């Protein structure tokens, strides 16, 4: 789709949204901050009636501002609990502008979904118990760059229009004239009672089109029907026409398509032979046969009309991508997102408060403590002072991300050196650089000869890691059991230090020497299996990369015993090896 066509669809979607914003749920605008998005937002504000409030929702908004709560100053002055409205209650009947929607946290998502579905907020906090009406639409500003950086699907499902302005330039909008008037007679009350006839065939056609496009949500055809109703209102019609249905399906269903509609196949079942008809009587040559009269030809089914409108809007490159990507891909791990997340009362990002005493390093949240004590002052006020008790204390909750430490256990034996040691060292060097970008620590263990050796303790220095890797010699037997045990011991030490260990084992799994240094493949393999089981019992995440020329069945068995992801890479250079490891670690 060209930029001009995308801008035309965006304006048409905005025109329908301005008529029935709450009924249509909202619209998602995927575009980077810039003049194109600013111009579209300007048109959005101009298209909405003045009586519809617009509230901007910050990314890290707290529950007090989002849902409302106790107004502490008014409560202390009045001597009774006084509620304060939140952003959602203030936006009742209007629009909520959601900034950086692709980064919204799960808790805010849940609160927005509940408010959209119920049309109200149940406020039960700070000694308050109220139900506040809030019917609003969402305008989500999506600034994601990567394909997996998007507005959450649960919110997109509740918004009728998904607009992408990334391909739109200033040249595309320079010659366009946006005329998006809202009829003066269509206030929120008259809109609900607007007399627009909706035939059952219209809803059936939209459901048929959604099914053909692989859309499994029931909200999509309902929103498309609502958009068709808005299109009829805007045109001044008292019933939904085929053009209204086609436009609504194109704008609402096309961005949600997950597959290309399958072509209709002819029925191959045997049909009964037709009964021969009597010979036709002679007709006046000037009389047209009803079967061939273009004025009396049967109309195309409504469902096919709607589906054809959607097909025409589906871009060719999107269809090719949908066909090629049948299997879902694992999302890439974003930089800085490694490690586990845990709650804390001393450090991290604040995520709220909870009852508790400020001891052992916990921090007292003074404002929340006063809010908890304020509703009880009528009963406690004996000496004329504001009384705070132990049960009123609120301490700050933090969310802390634990750093990760990747333990590389590299097989430097003679067989590995002959096969892939140079490529493995190059891949480890690329992976070390990737860990450095994520601010992870790395450690390096090499096993060859009769034992495993720690070449590099856990460190965040990329230079030290590269030097240790460059000096890694190759040759000798393969003490696989000793390598696995050394990685397990180091991972346990990392975990006790408060970090998240991840083991990456690069080996061809040709174990041929036991722990005591004696030779013998059966005993060496049995000890390797025993060490792999011990690693599985420790619960450490692991990845085994089989670097032998052909996938080694024993390497797969070791990976199964240690509950590790098995990755055979018989033919790959260092770059391909590094990319495969990153993809497997992110899965």
C-alpha cells in the first residue's frame, strides 16, 4: 500500500471514529513521533466535539491517578473521606490518549480492559467504596520499531481501526484536504438512538469475511458492523448499504487478517441429471430472455461483496508474508531484558505500596500512610491531633531485575579442535559481545585432557573475556563429565550470589575419559549422563550445541538428561552459530 493510500484510509477511519468513538472502541496509530503523526493528532482533536474530554495517559501512571483515590488535602480539611477522580473517570464520554502503547505494563492493560468492558470503575481503596461511570475510547500511540514491539493484542482487539502511518510522508498529506465534520445533530444521546436499519444479512456477511480471513475474535465483525453503521450515519442514509459494509470491512478486518481467503472450489460431488425441459416456445425476437437480461441477473451474494472489498485492500507483500510465516517465530530478547524479576523492599523500580513496618531497610511511603490513616480520624480524634497507628504504615514495593550470568563451557579436546573449535571460539566471542550489550556477566570454562579449567570467572569485562578465549588451546581427550560438573558448580555459585545463571555447552559429545583420568568410552559416557542429571536437578537453564560434523545421538541424549535445549549445527560459520544460539536462548 502506498503512502497516499494509507493516508486516505487513515482519514476515512478518523471520519468514522469521530462519529462513534465509544462504540468503535478506539484506534491504534503505529508511527514514530514526527510531523505526520502530529498532523493526524491535530485532525483528531479537530474532529471530536468540544464536549468530549481528551485525557493523555502517561506510560508509568499510578493507580491513584488512573483509577482515583483519596484526596488527602480535602479529607483533612473536611474531616471525612473525600474521593478524587482518576484519569479514566475524567475521560467519561471522551477519549484516552495512550502514550507509548507498545510498552504498557500488564497491570495497566488489565485495568483498561476492565474499564472498557464494564464501562465503570469499581473504587475500593483508601476507605472508599464507589462505582464511577467511565465510557471512553482509546487512541493508542504505537512507536514500536521491531515487529514484536506492538500495542498489546488484548487492547488492539477492542479497537476498531489499526492505522499504520510509517509509510506516509509529508508529500502524501500535502495535497490532501481533510474534511471530517461531525453532524451537529449527532450528540452522544442522539447517536445511540439514531435510526439506521441493520439487516441480518449484513452481520452474516461480516462474520463470513472474518472467518475467511482467519480472524478468530468475535469483536472484529461486531466493530466492523458498528463502523458500517457510522458510515451510513455520515452519509445520511437510514440503512446500511453495500458500500458501507465494504468500507467498514476493508478498514476494520484487513489489518487483522491472518491468512489469504481460500478460493472457492467447485463441488465435485455427483449431481443428479437434470430433468429435460420441454422445448421452448417461440418468442418474440424483440423480447429479452430473463435469464440473459443484464437488468434481471441475480446479484452477487453480500458476503462475496464484502470479501472482495477486503481482498482488494490486502497488500501483496503482506499476503506473501502471511503464507511464508505459517509457523510462529520466537521473539528476540531485547537488550537489557535478561535475568529474572523479583520483588524487593529496598531497591529497584517502585511498583506500589503494601502494609508493613519500615524495618530492615524498607522505606516508608509517607503519603500513602497518611491516606490510610485519614478515613479513621473521626473515630481517633481525641486530642485534636492527626493520629497514625501501626496498621496504617505503608512501605514501598520495588521490582528488581536480577542480572544474568552466562557460563560458557567449551569443549577444547582434540576431536572438537579438529571439527569446529575455531568456529566455536568465534561464535562465543560474538555471544560475549551480545551479553556485554545486555550488561550480563560471562564466565568461561574449557575442558580438555583430564579435567575442566575455569579460564574466566564471572565478569562484565568484554576485554578480559576475549583475551581468555583467544588463549584457549585445543587437543587431548574429552572429559565431558568434568566439563558439565564444573559448569554446574559455577552456576550454583552464581545463583548464591543473587544472579541468574545460564549454561551454554559447546561440545561434540565424544566423551572418552572418566573423572579419575582413566580412559574408556562406556564409563566416560555413563559419568557424563550422571553429571547431566545432576545439572537437571539443579534447575539451571541450559543449552547444548552439538558441534560435531553430523548430529551426534549421544549429544541429544545428554541434552535430554540435563533438560537443555539441543541445537545441532553441523554446517555453520561463527555468525550463523551465534545467531542460532541467540534464537534458541530467546525461545
